[in-house]
C-alpha cells in the first residue's frame, strides 16, 4: 500500500529507517504530543496535589511486545521498590507468574484519573513497547506534562535531555540505582521534573 500514500508521519525516529527500507519516499518524524499541558494542570488543580506514590507504572503488561515490562517490574519489586502499578484488566493471565508484580497492581486507570495519578507520583517509569526502537510513546510527554520525574528506557536526545529534563536508564541495576537516588534527592527530582514540564510547554504541545 505504500505507493498510495503521499506522506507518512511517524512518532519514533527508528521507524523512518523501516519505512524507507519498505520503499516510502516521504517520511516525516513528528513527535506524539502530550496534549495540552494547560488541560493537565486544570485536572491536577481539582485534586489534592501531593506526591503520595513513590514509583508508578501505568501501561500494558500483556503479550510478547510488553512481556519485558513484567521482568523489569518484578526485578524492582524483588529489590524493595515501592511500586504502584495500573494496567488493563485483560492482563490478568500474564501476571500470574509474577506474584510480586501482581500484588502491586491497583487496577486500571484512564483519562482524568490517570492524569491525577501521574501528578501524585514522585517517579513515573516509562518502559517502551519493543516495537519502538528509539522511543516516542504518549507517556513520554504525559509524565512531564504532569510535572513528575520520568525515568525512561529511551528517548530521542533532541526531545528531552537526559539528566536535565528526563532520566534514562541502561539496565535493571542502573534503573534501581537511579530510582533510589532520586527518591532520596528531592530537589534534584523536582528540578528535572520542572525542566521537563518547561520543555513540553516550549516544544511538545499539539499547537
């Protein structure tokens, strides 16, 4: 079907290579936005804006493209991280072999309630689906729009700067160390969160 399309927009720079290999002539990298930060803040201002969760993960845990998330979350739970997980109800069969992860699942969450939880979290983990080689899911922009610290596995360097607007990790040990560090260094955590929010306002709005 590729010859029938004049232009293809993609959200992950790695997909540009894939599309061009398939014969696409006009491919544009266009980051997915978080929506309007003003809308997020309007939702957040209606609730008690306190950081009541240490570490939060919101996302799917089903199927081969998300299964690696279970391994990572299980590693963190086994090392005493105070995880709070929200996922889809359909994931039940996949978490059965990970009782530590299962015990930290609070149910599913969407819309305004999801924004509220993001804002009430000190740290939010962003573990991309395996089909995104460079990163670029919705959560990448939603977390800083809620003014929380994002620790992610990947992110294009021209979207957010590692250590200044986002925190990137290399492996499970690195992730664990960075979680513990930023839980114990509140001002650094707040500074990075605020810088991420400013970057969203400046460059990553739908407008």
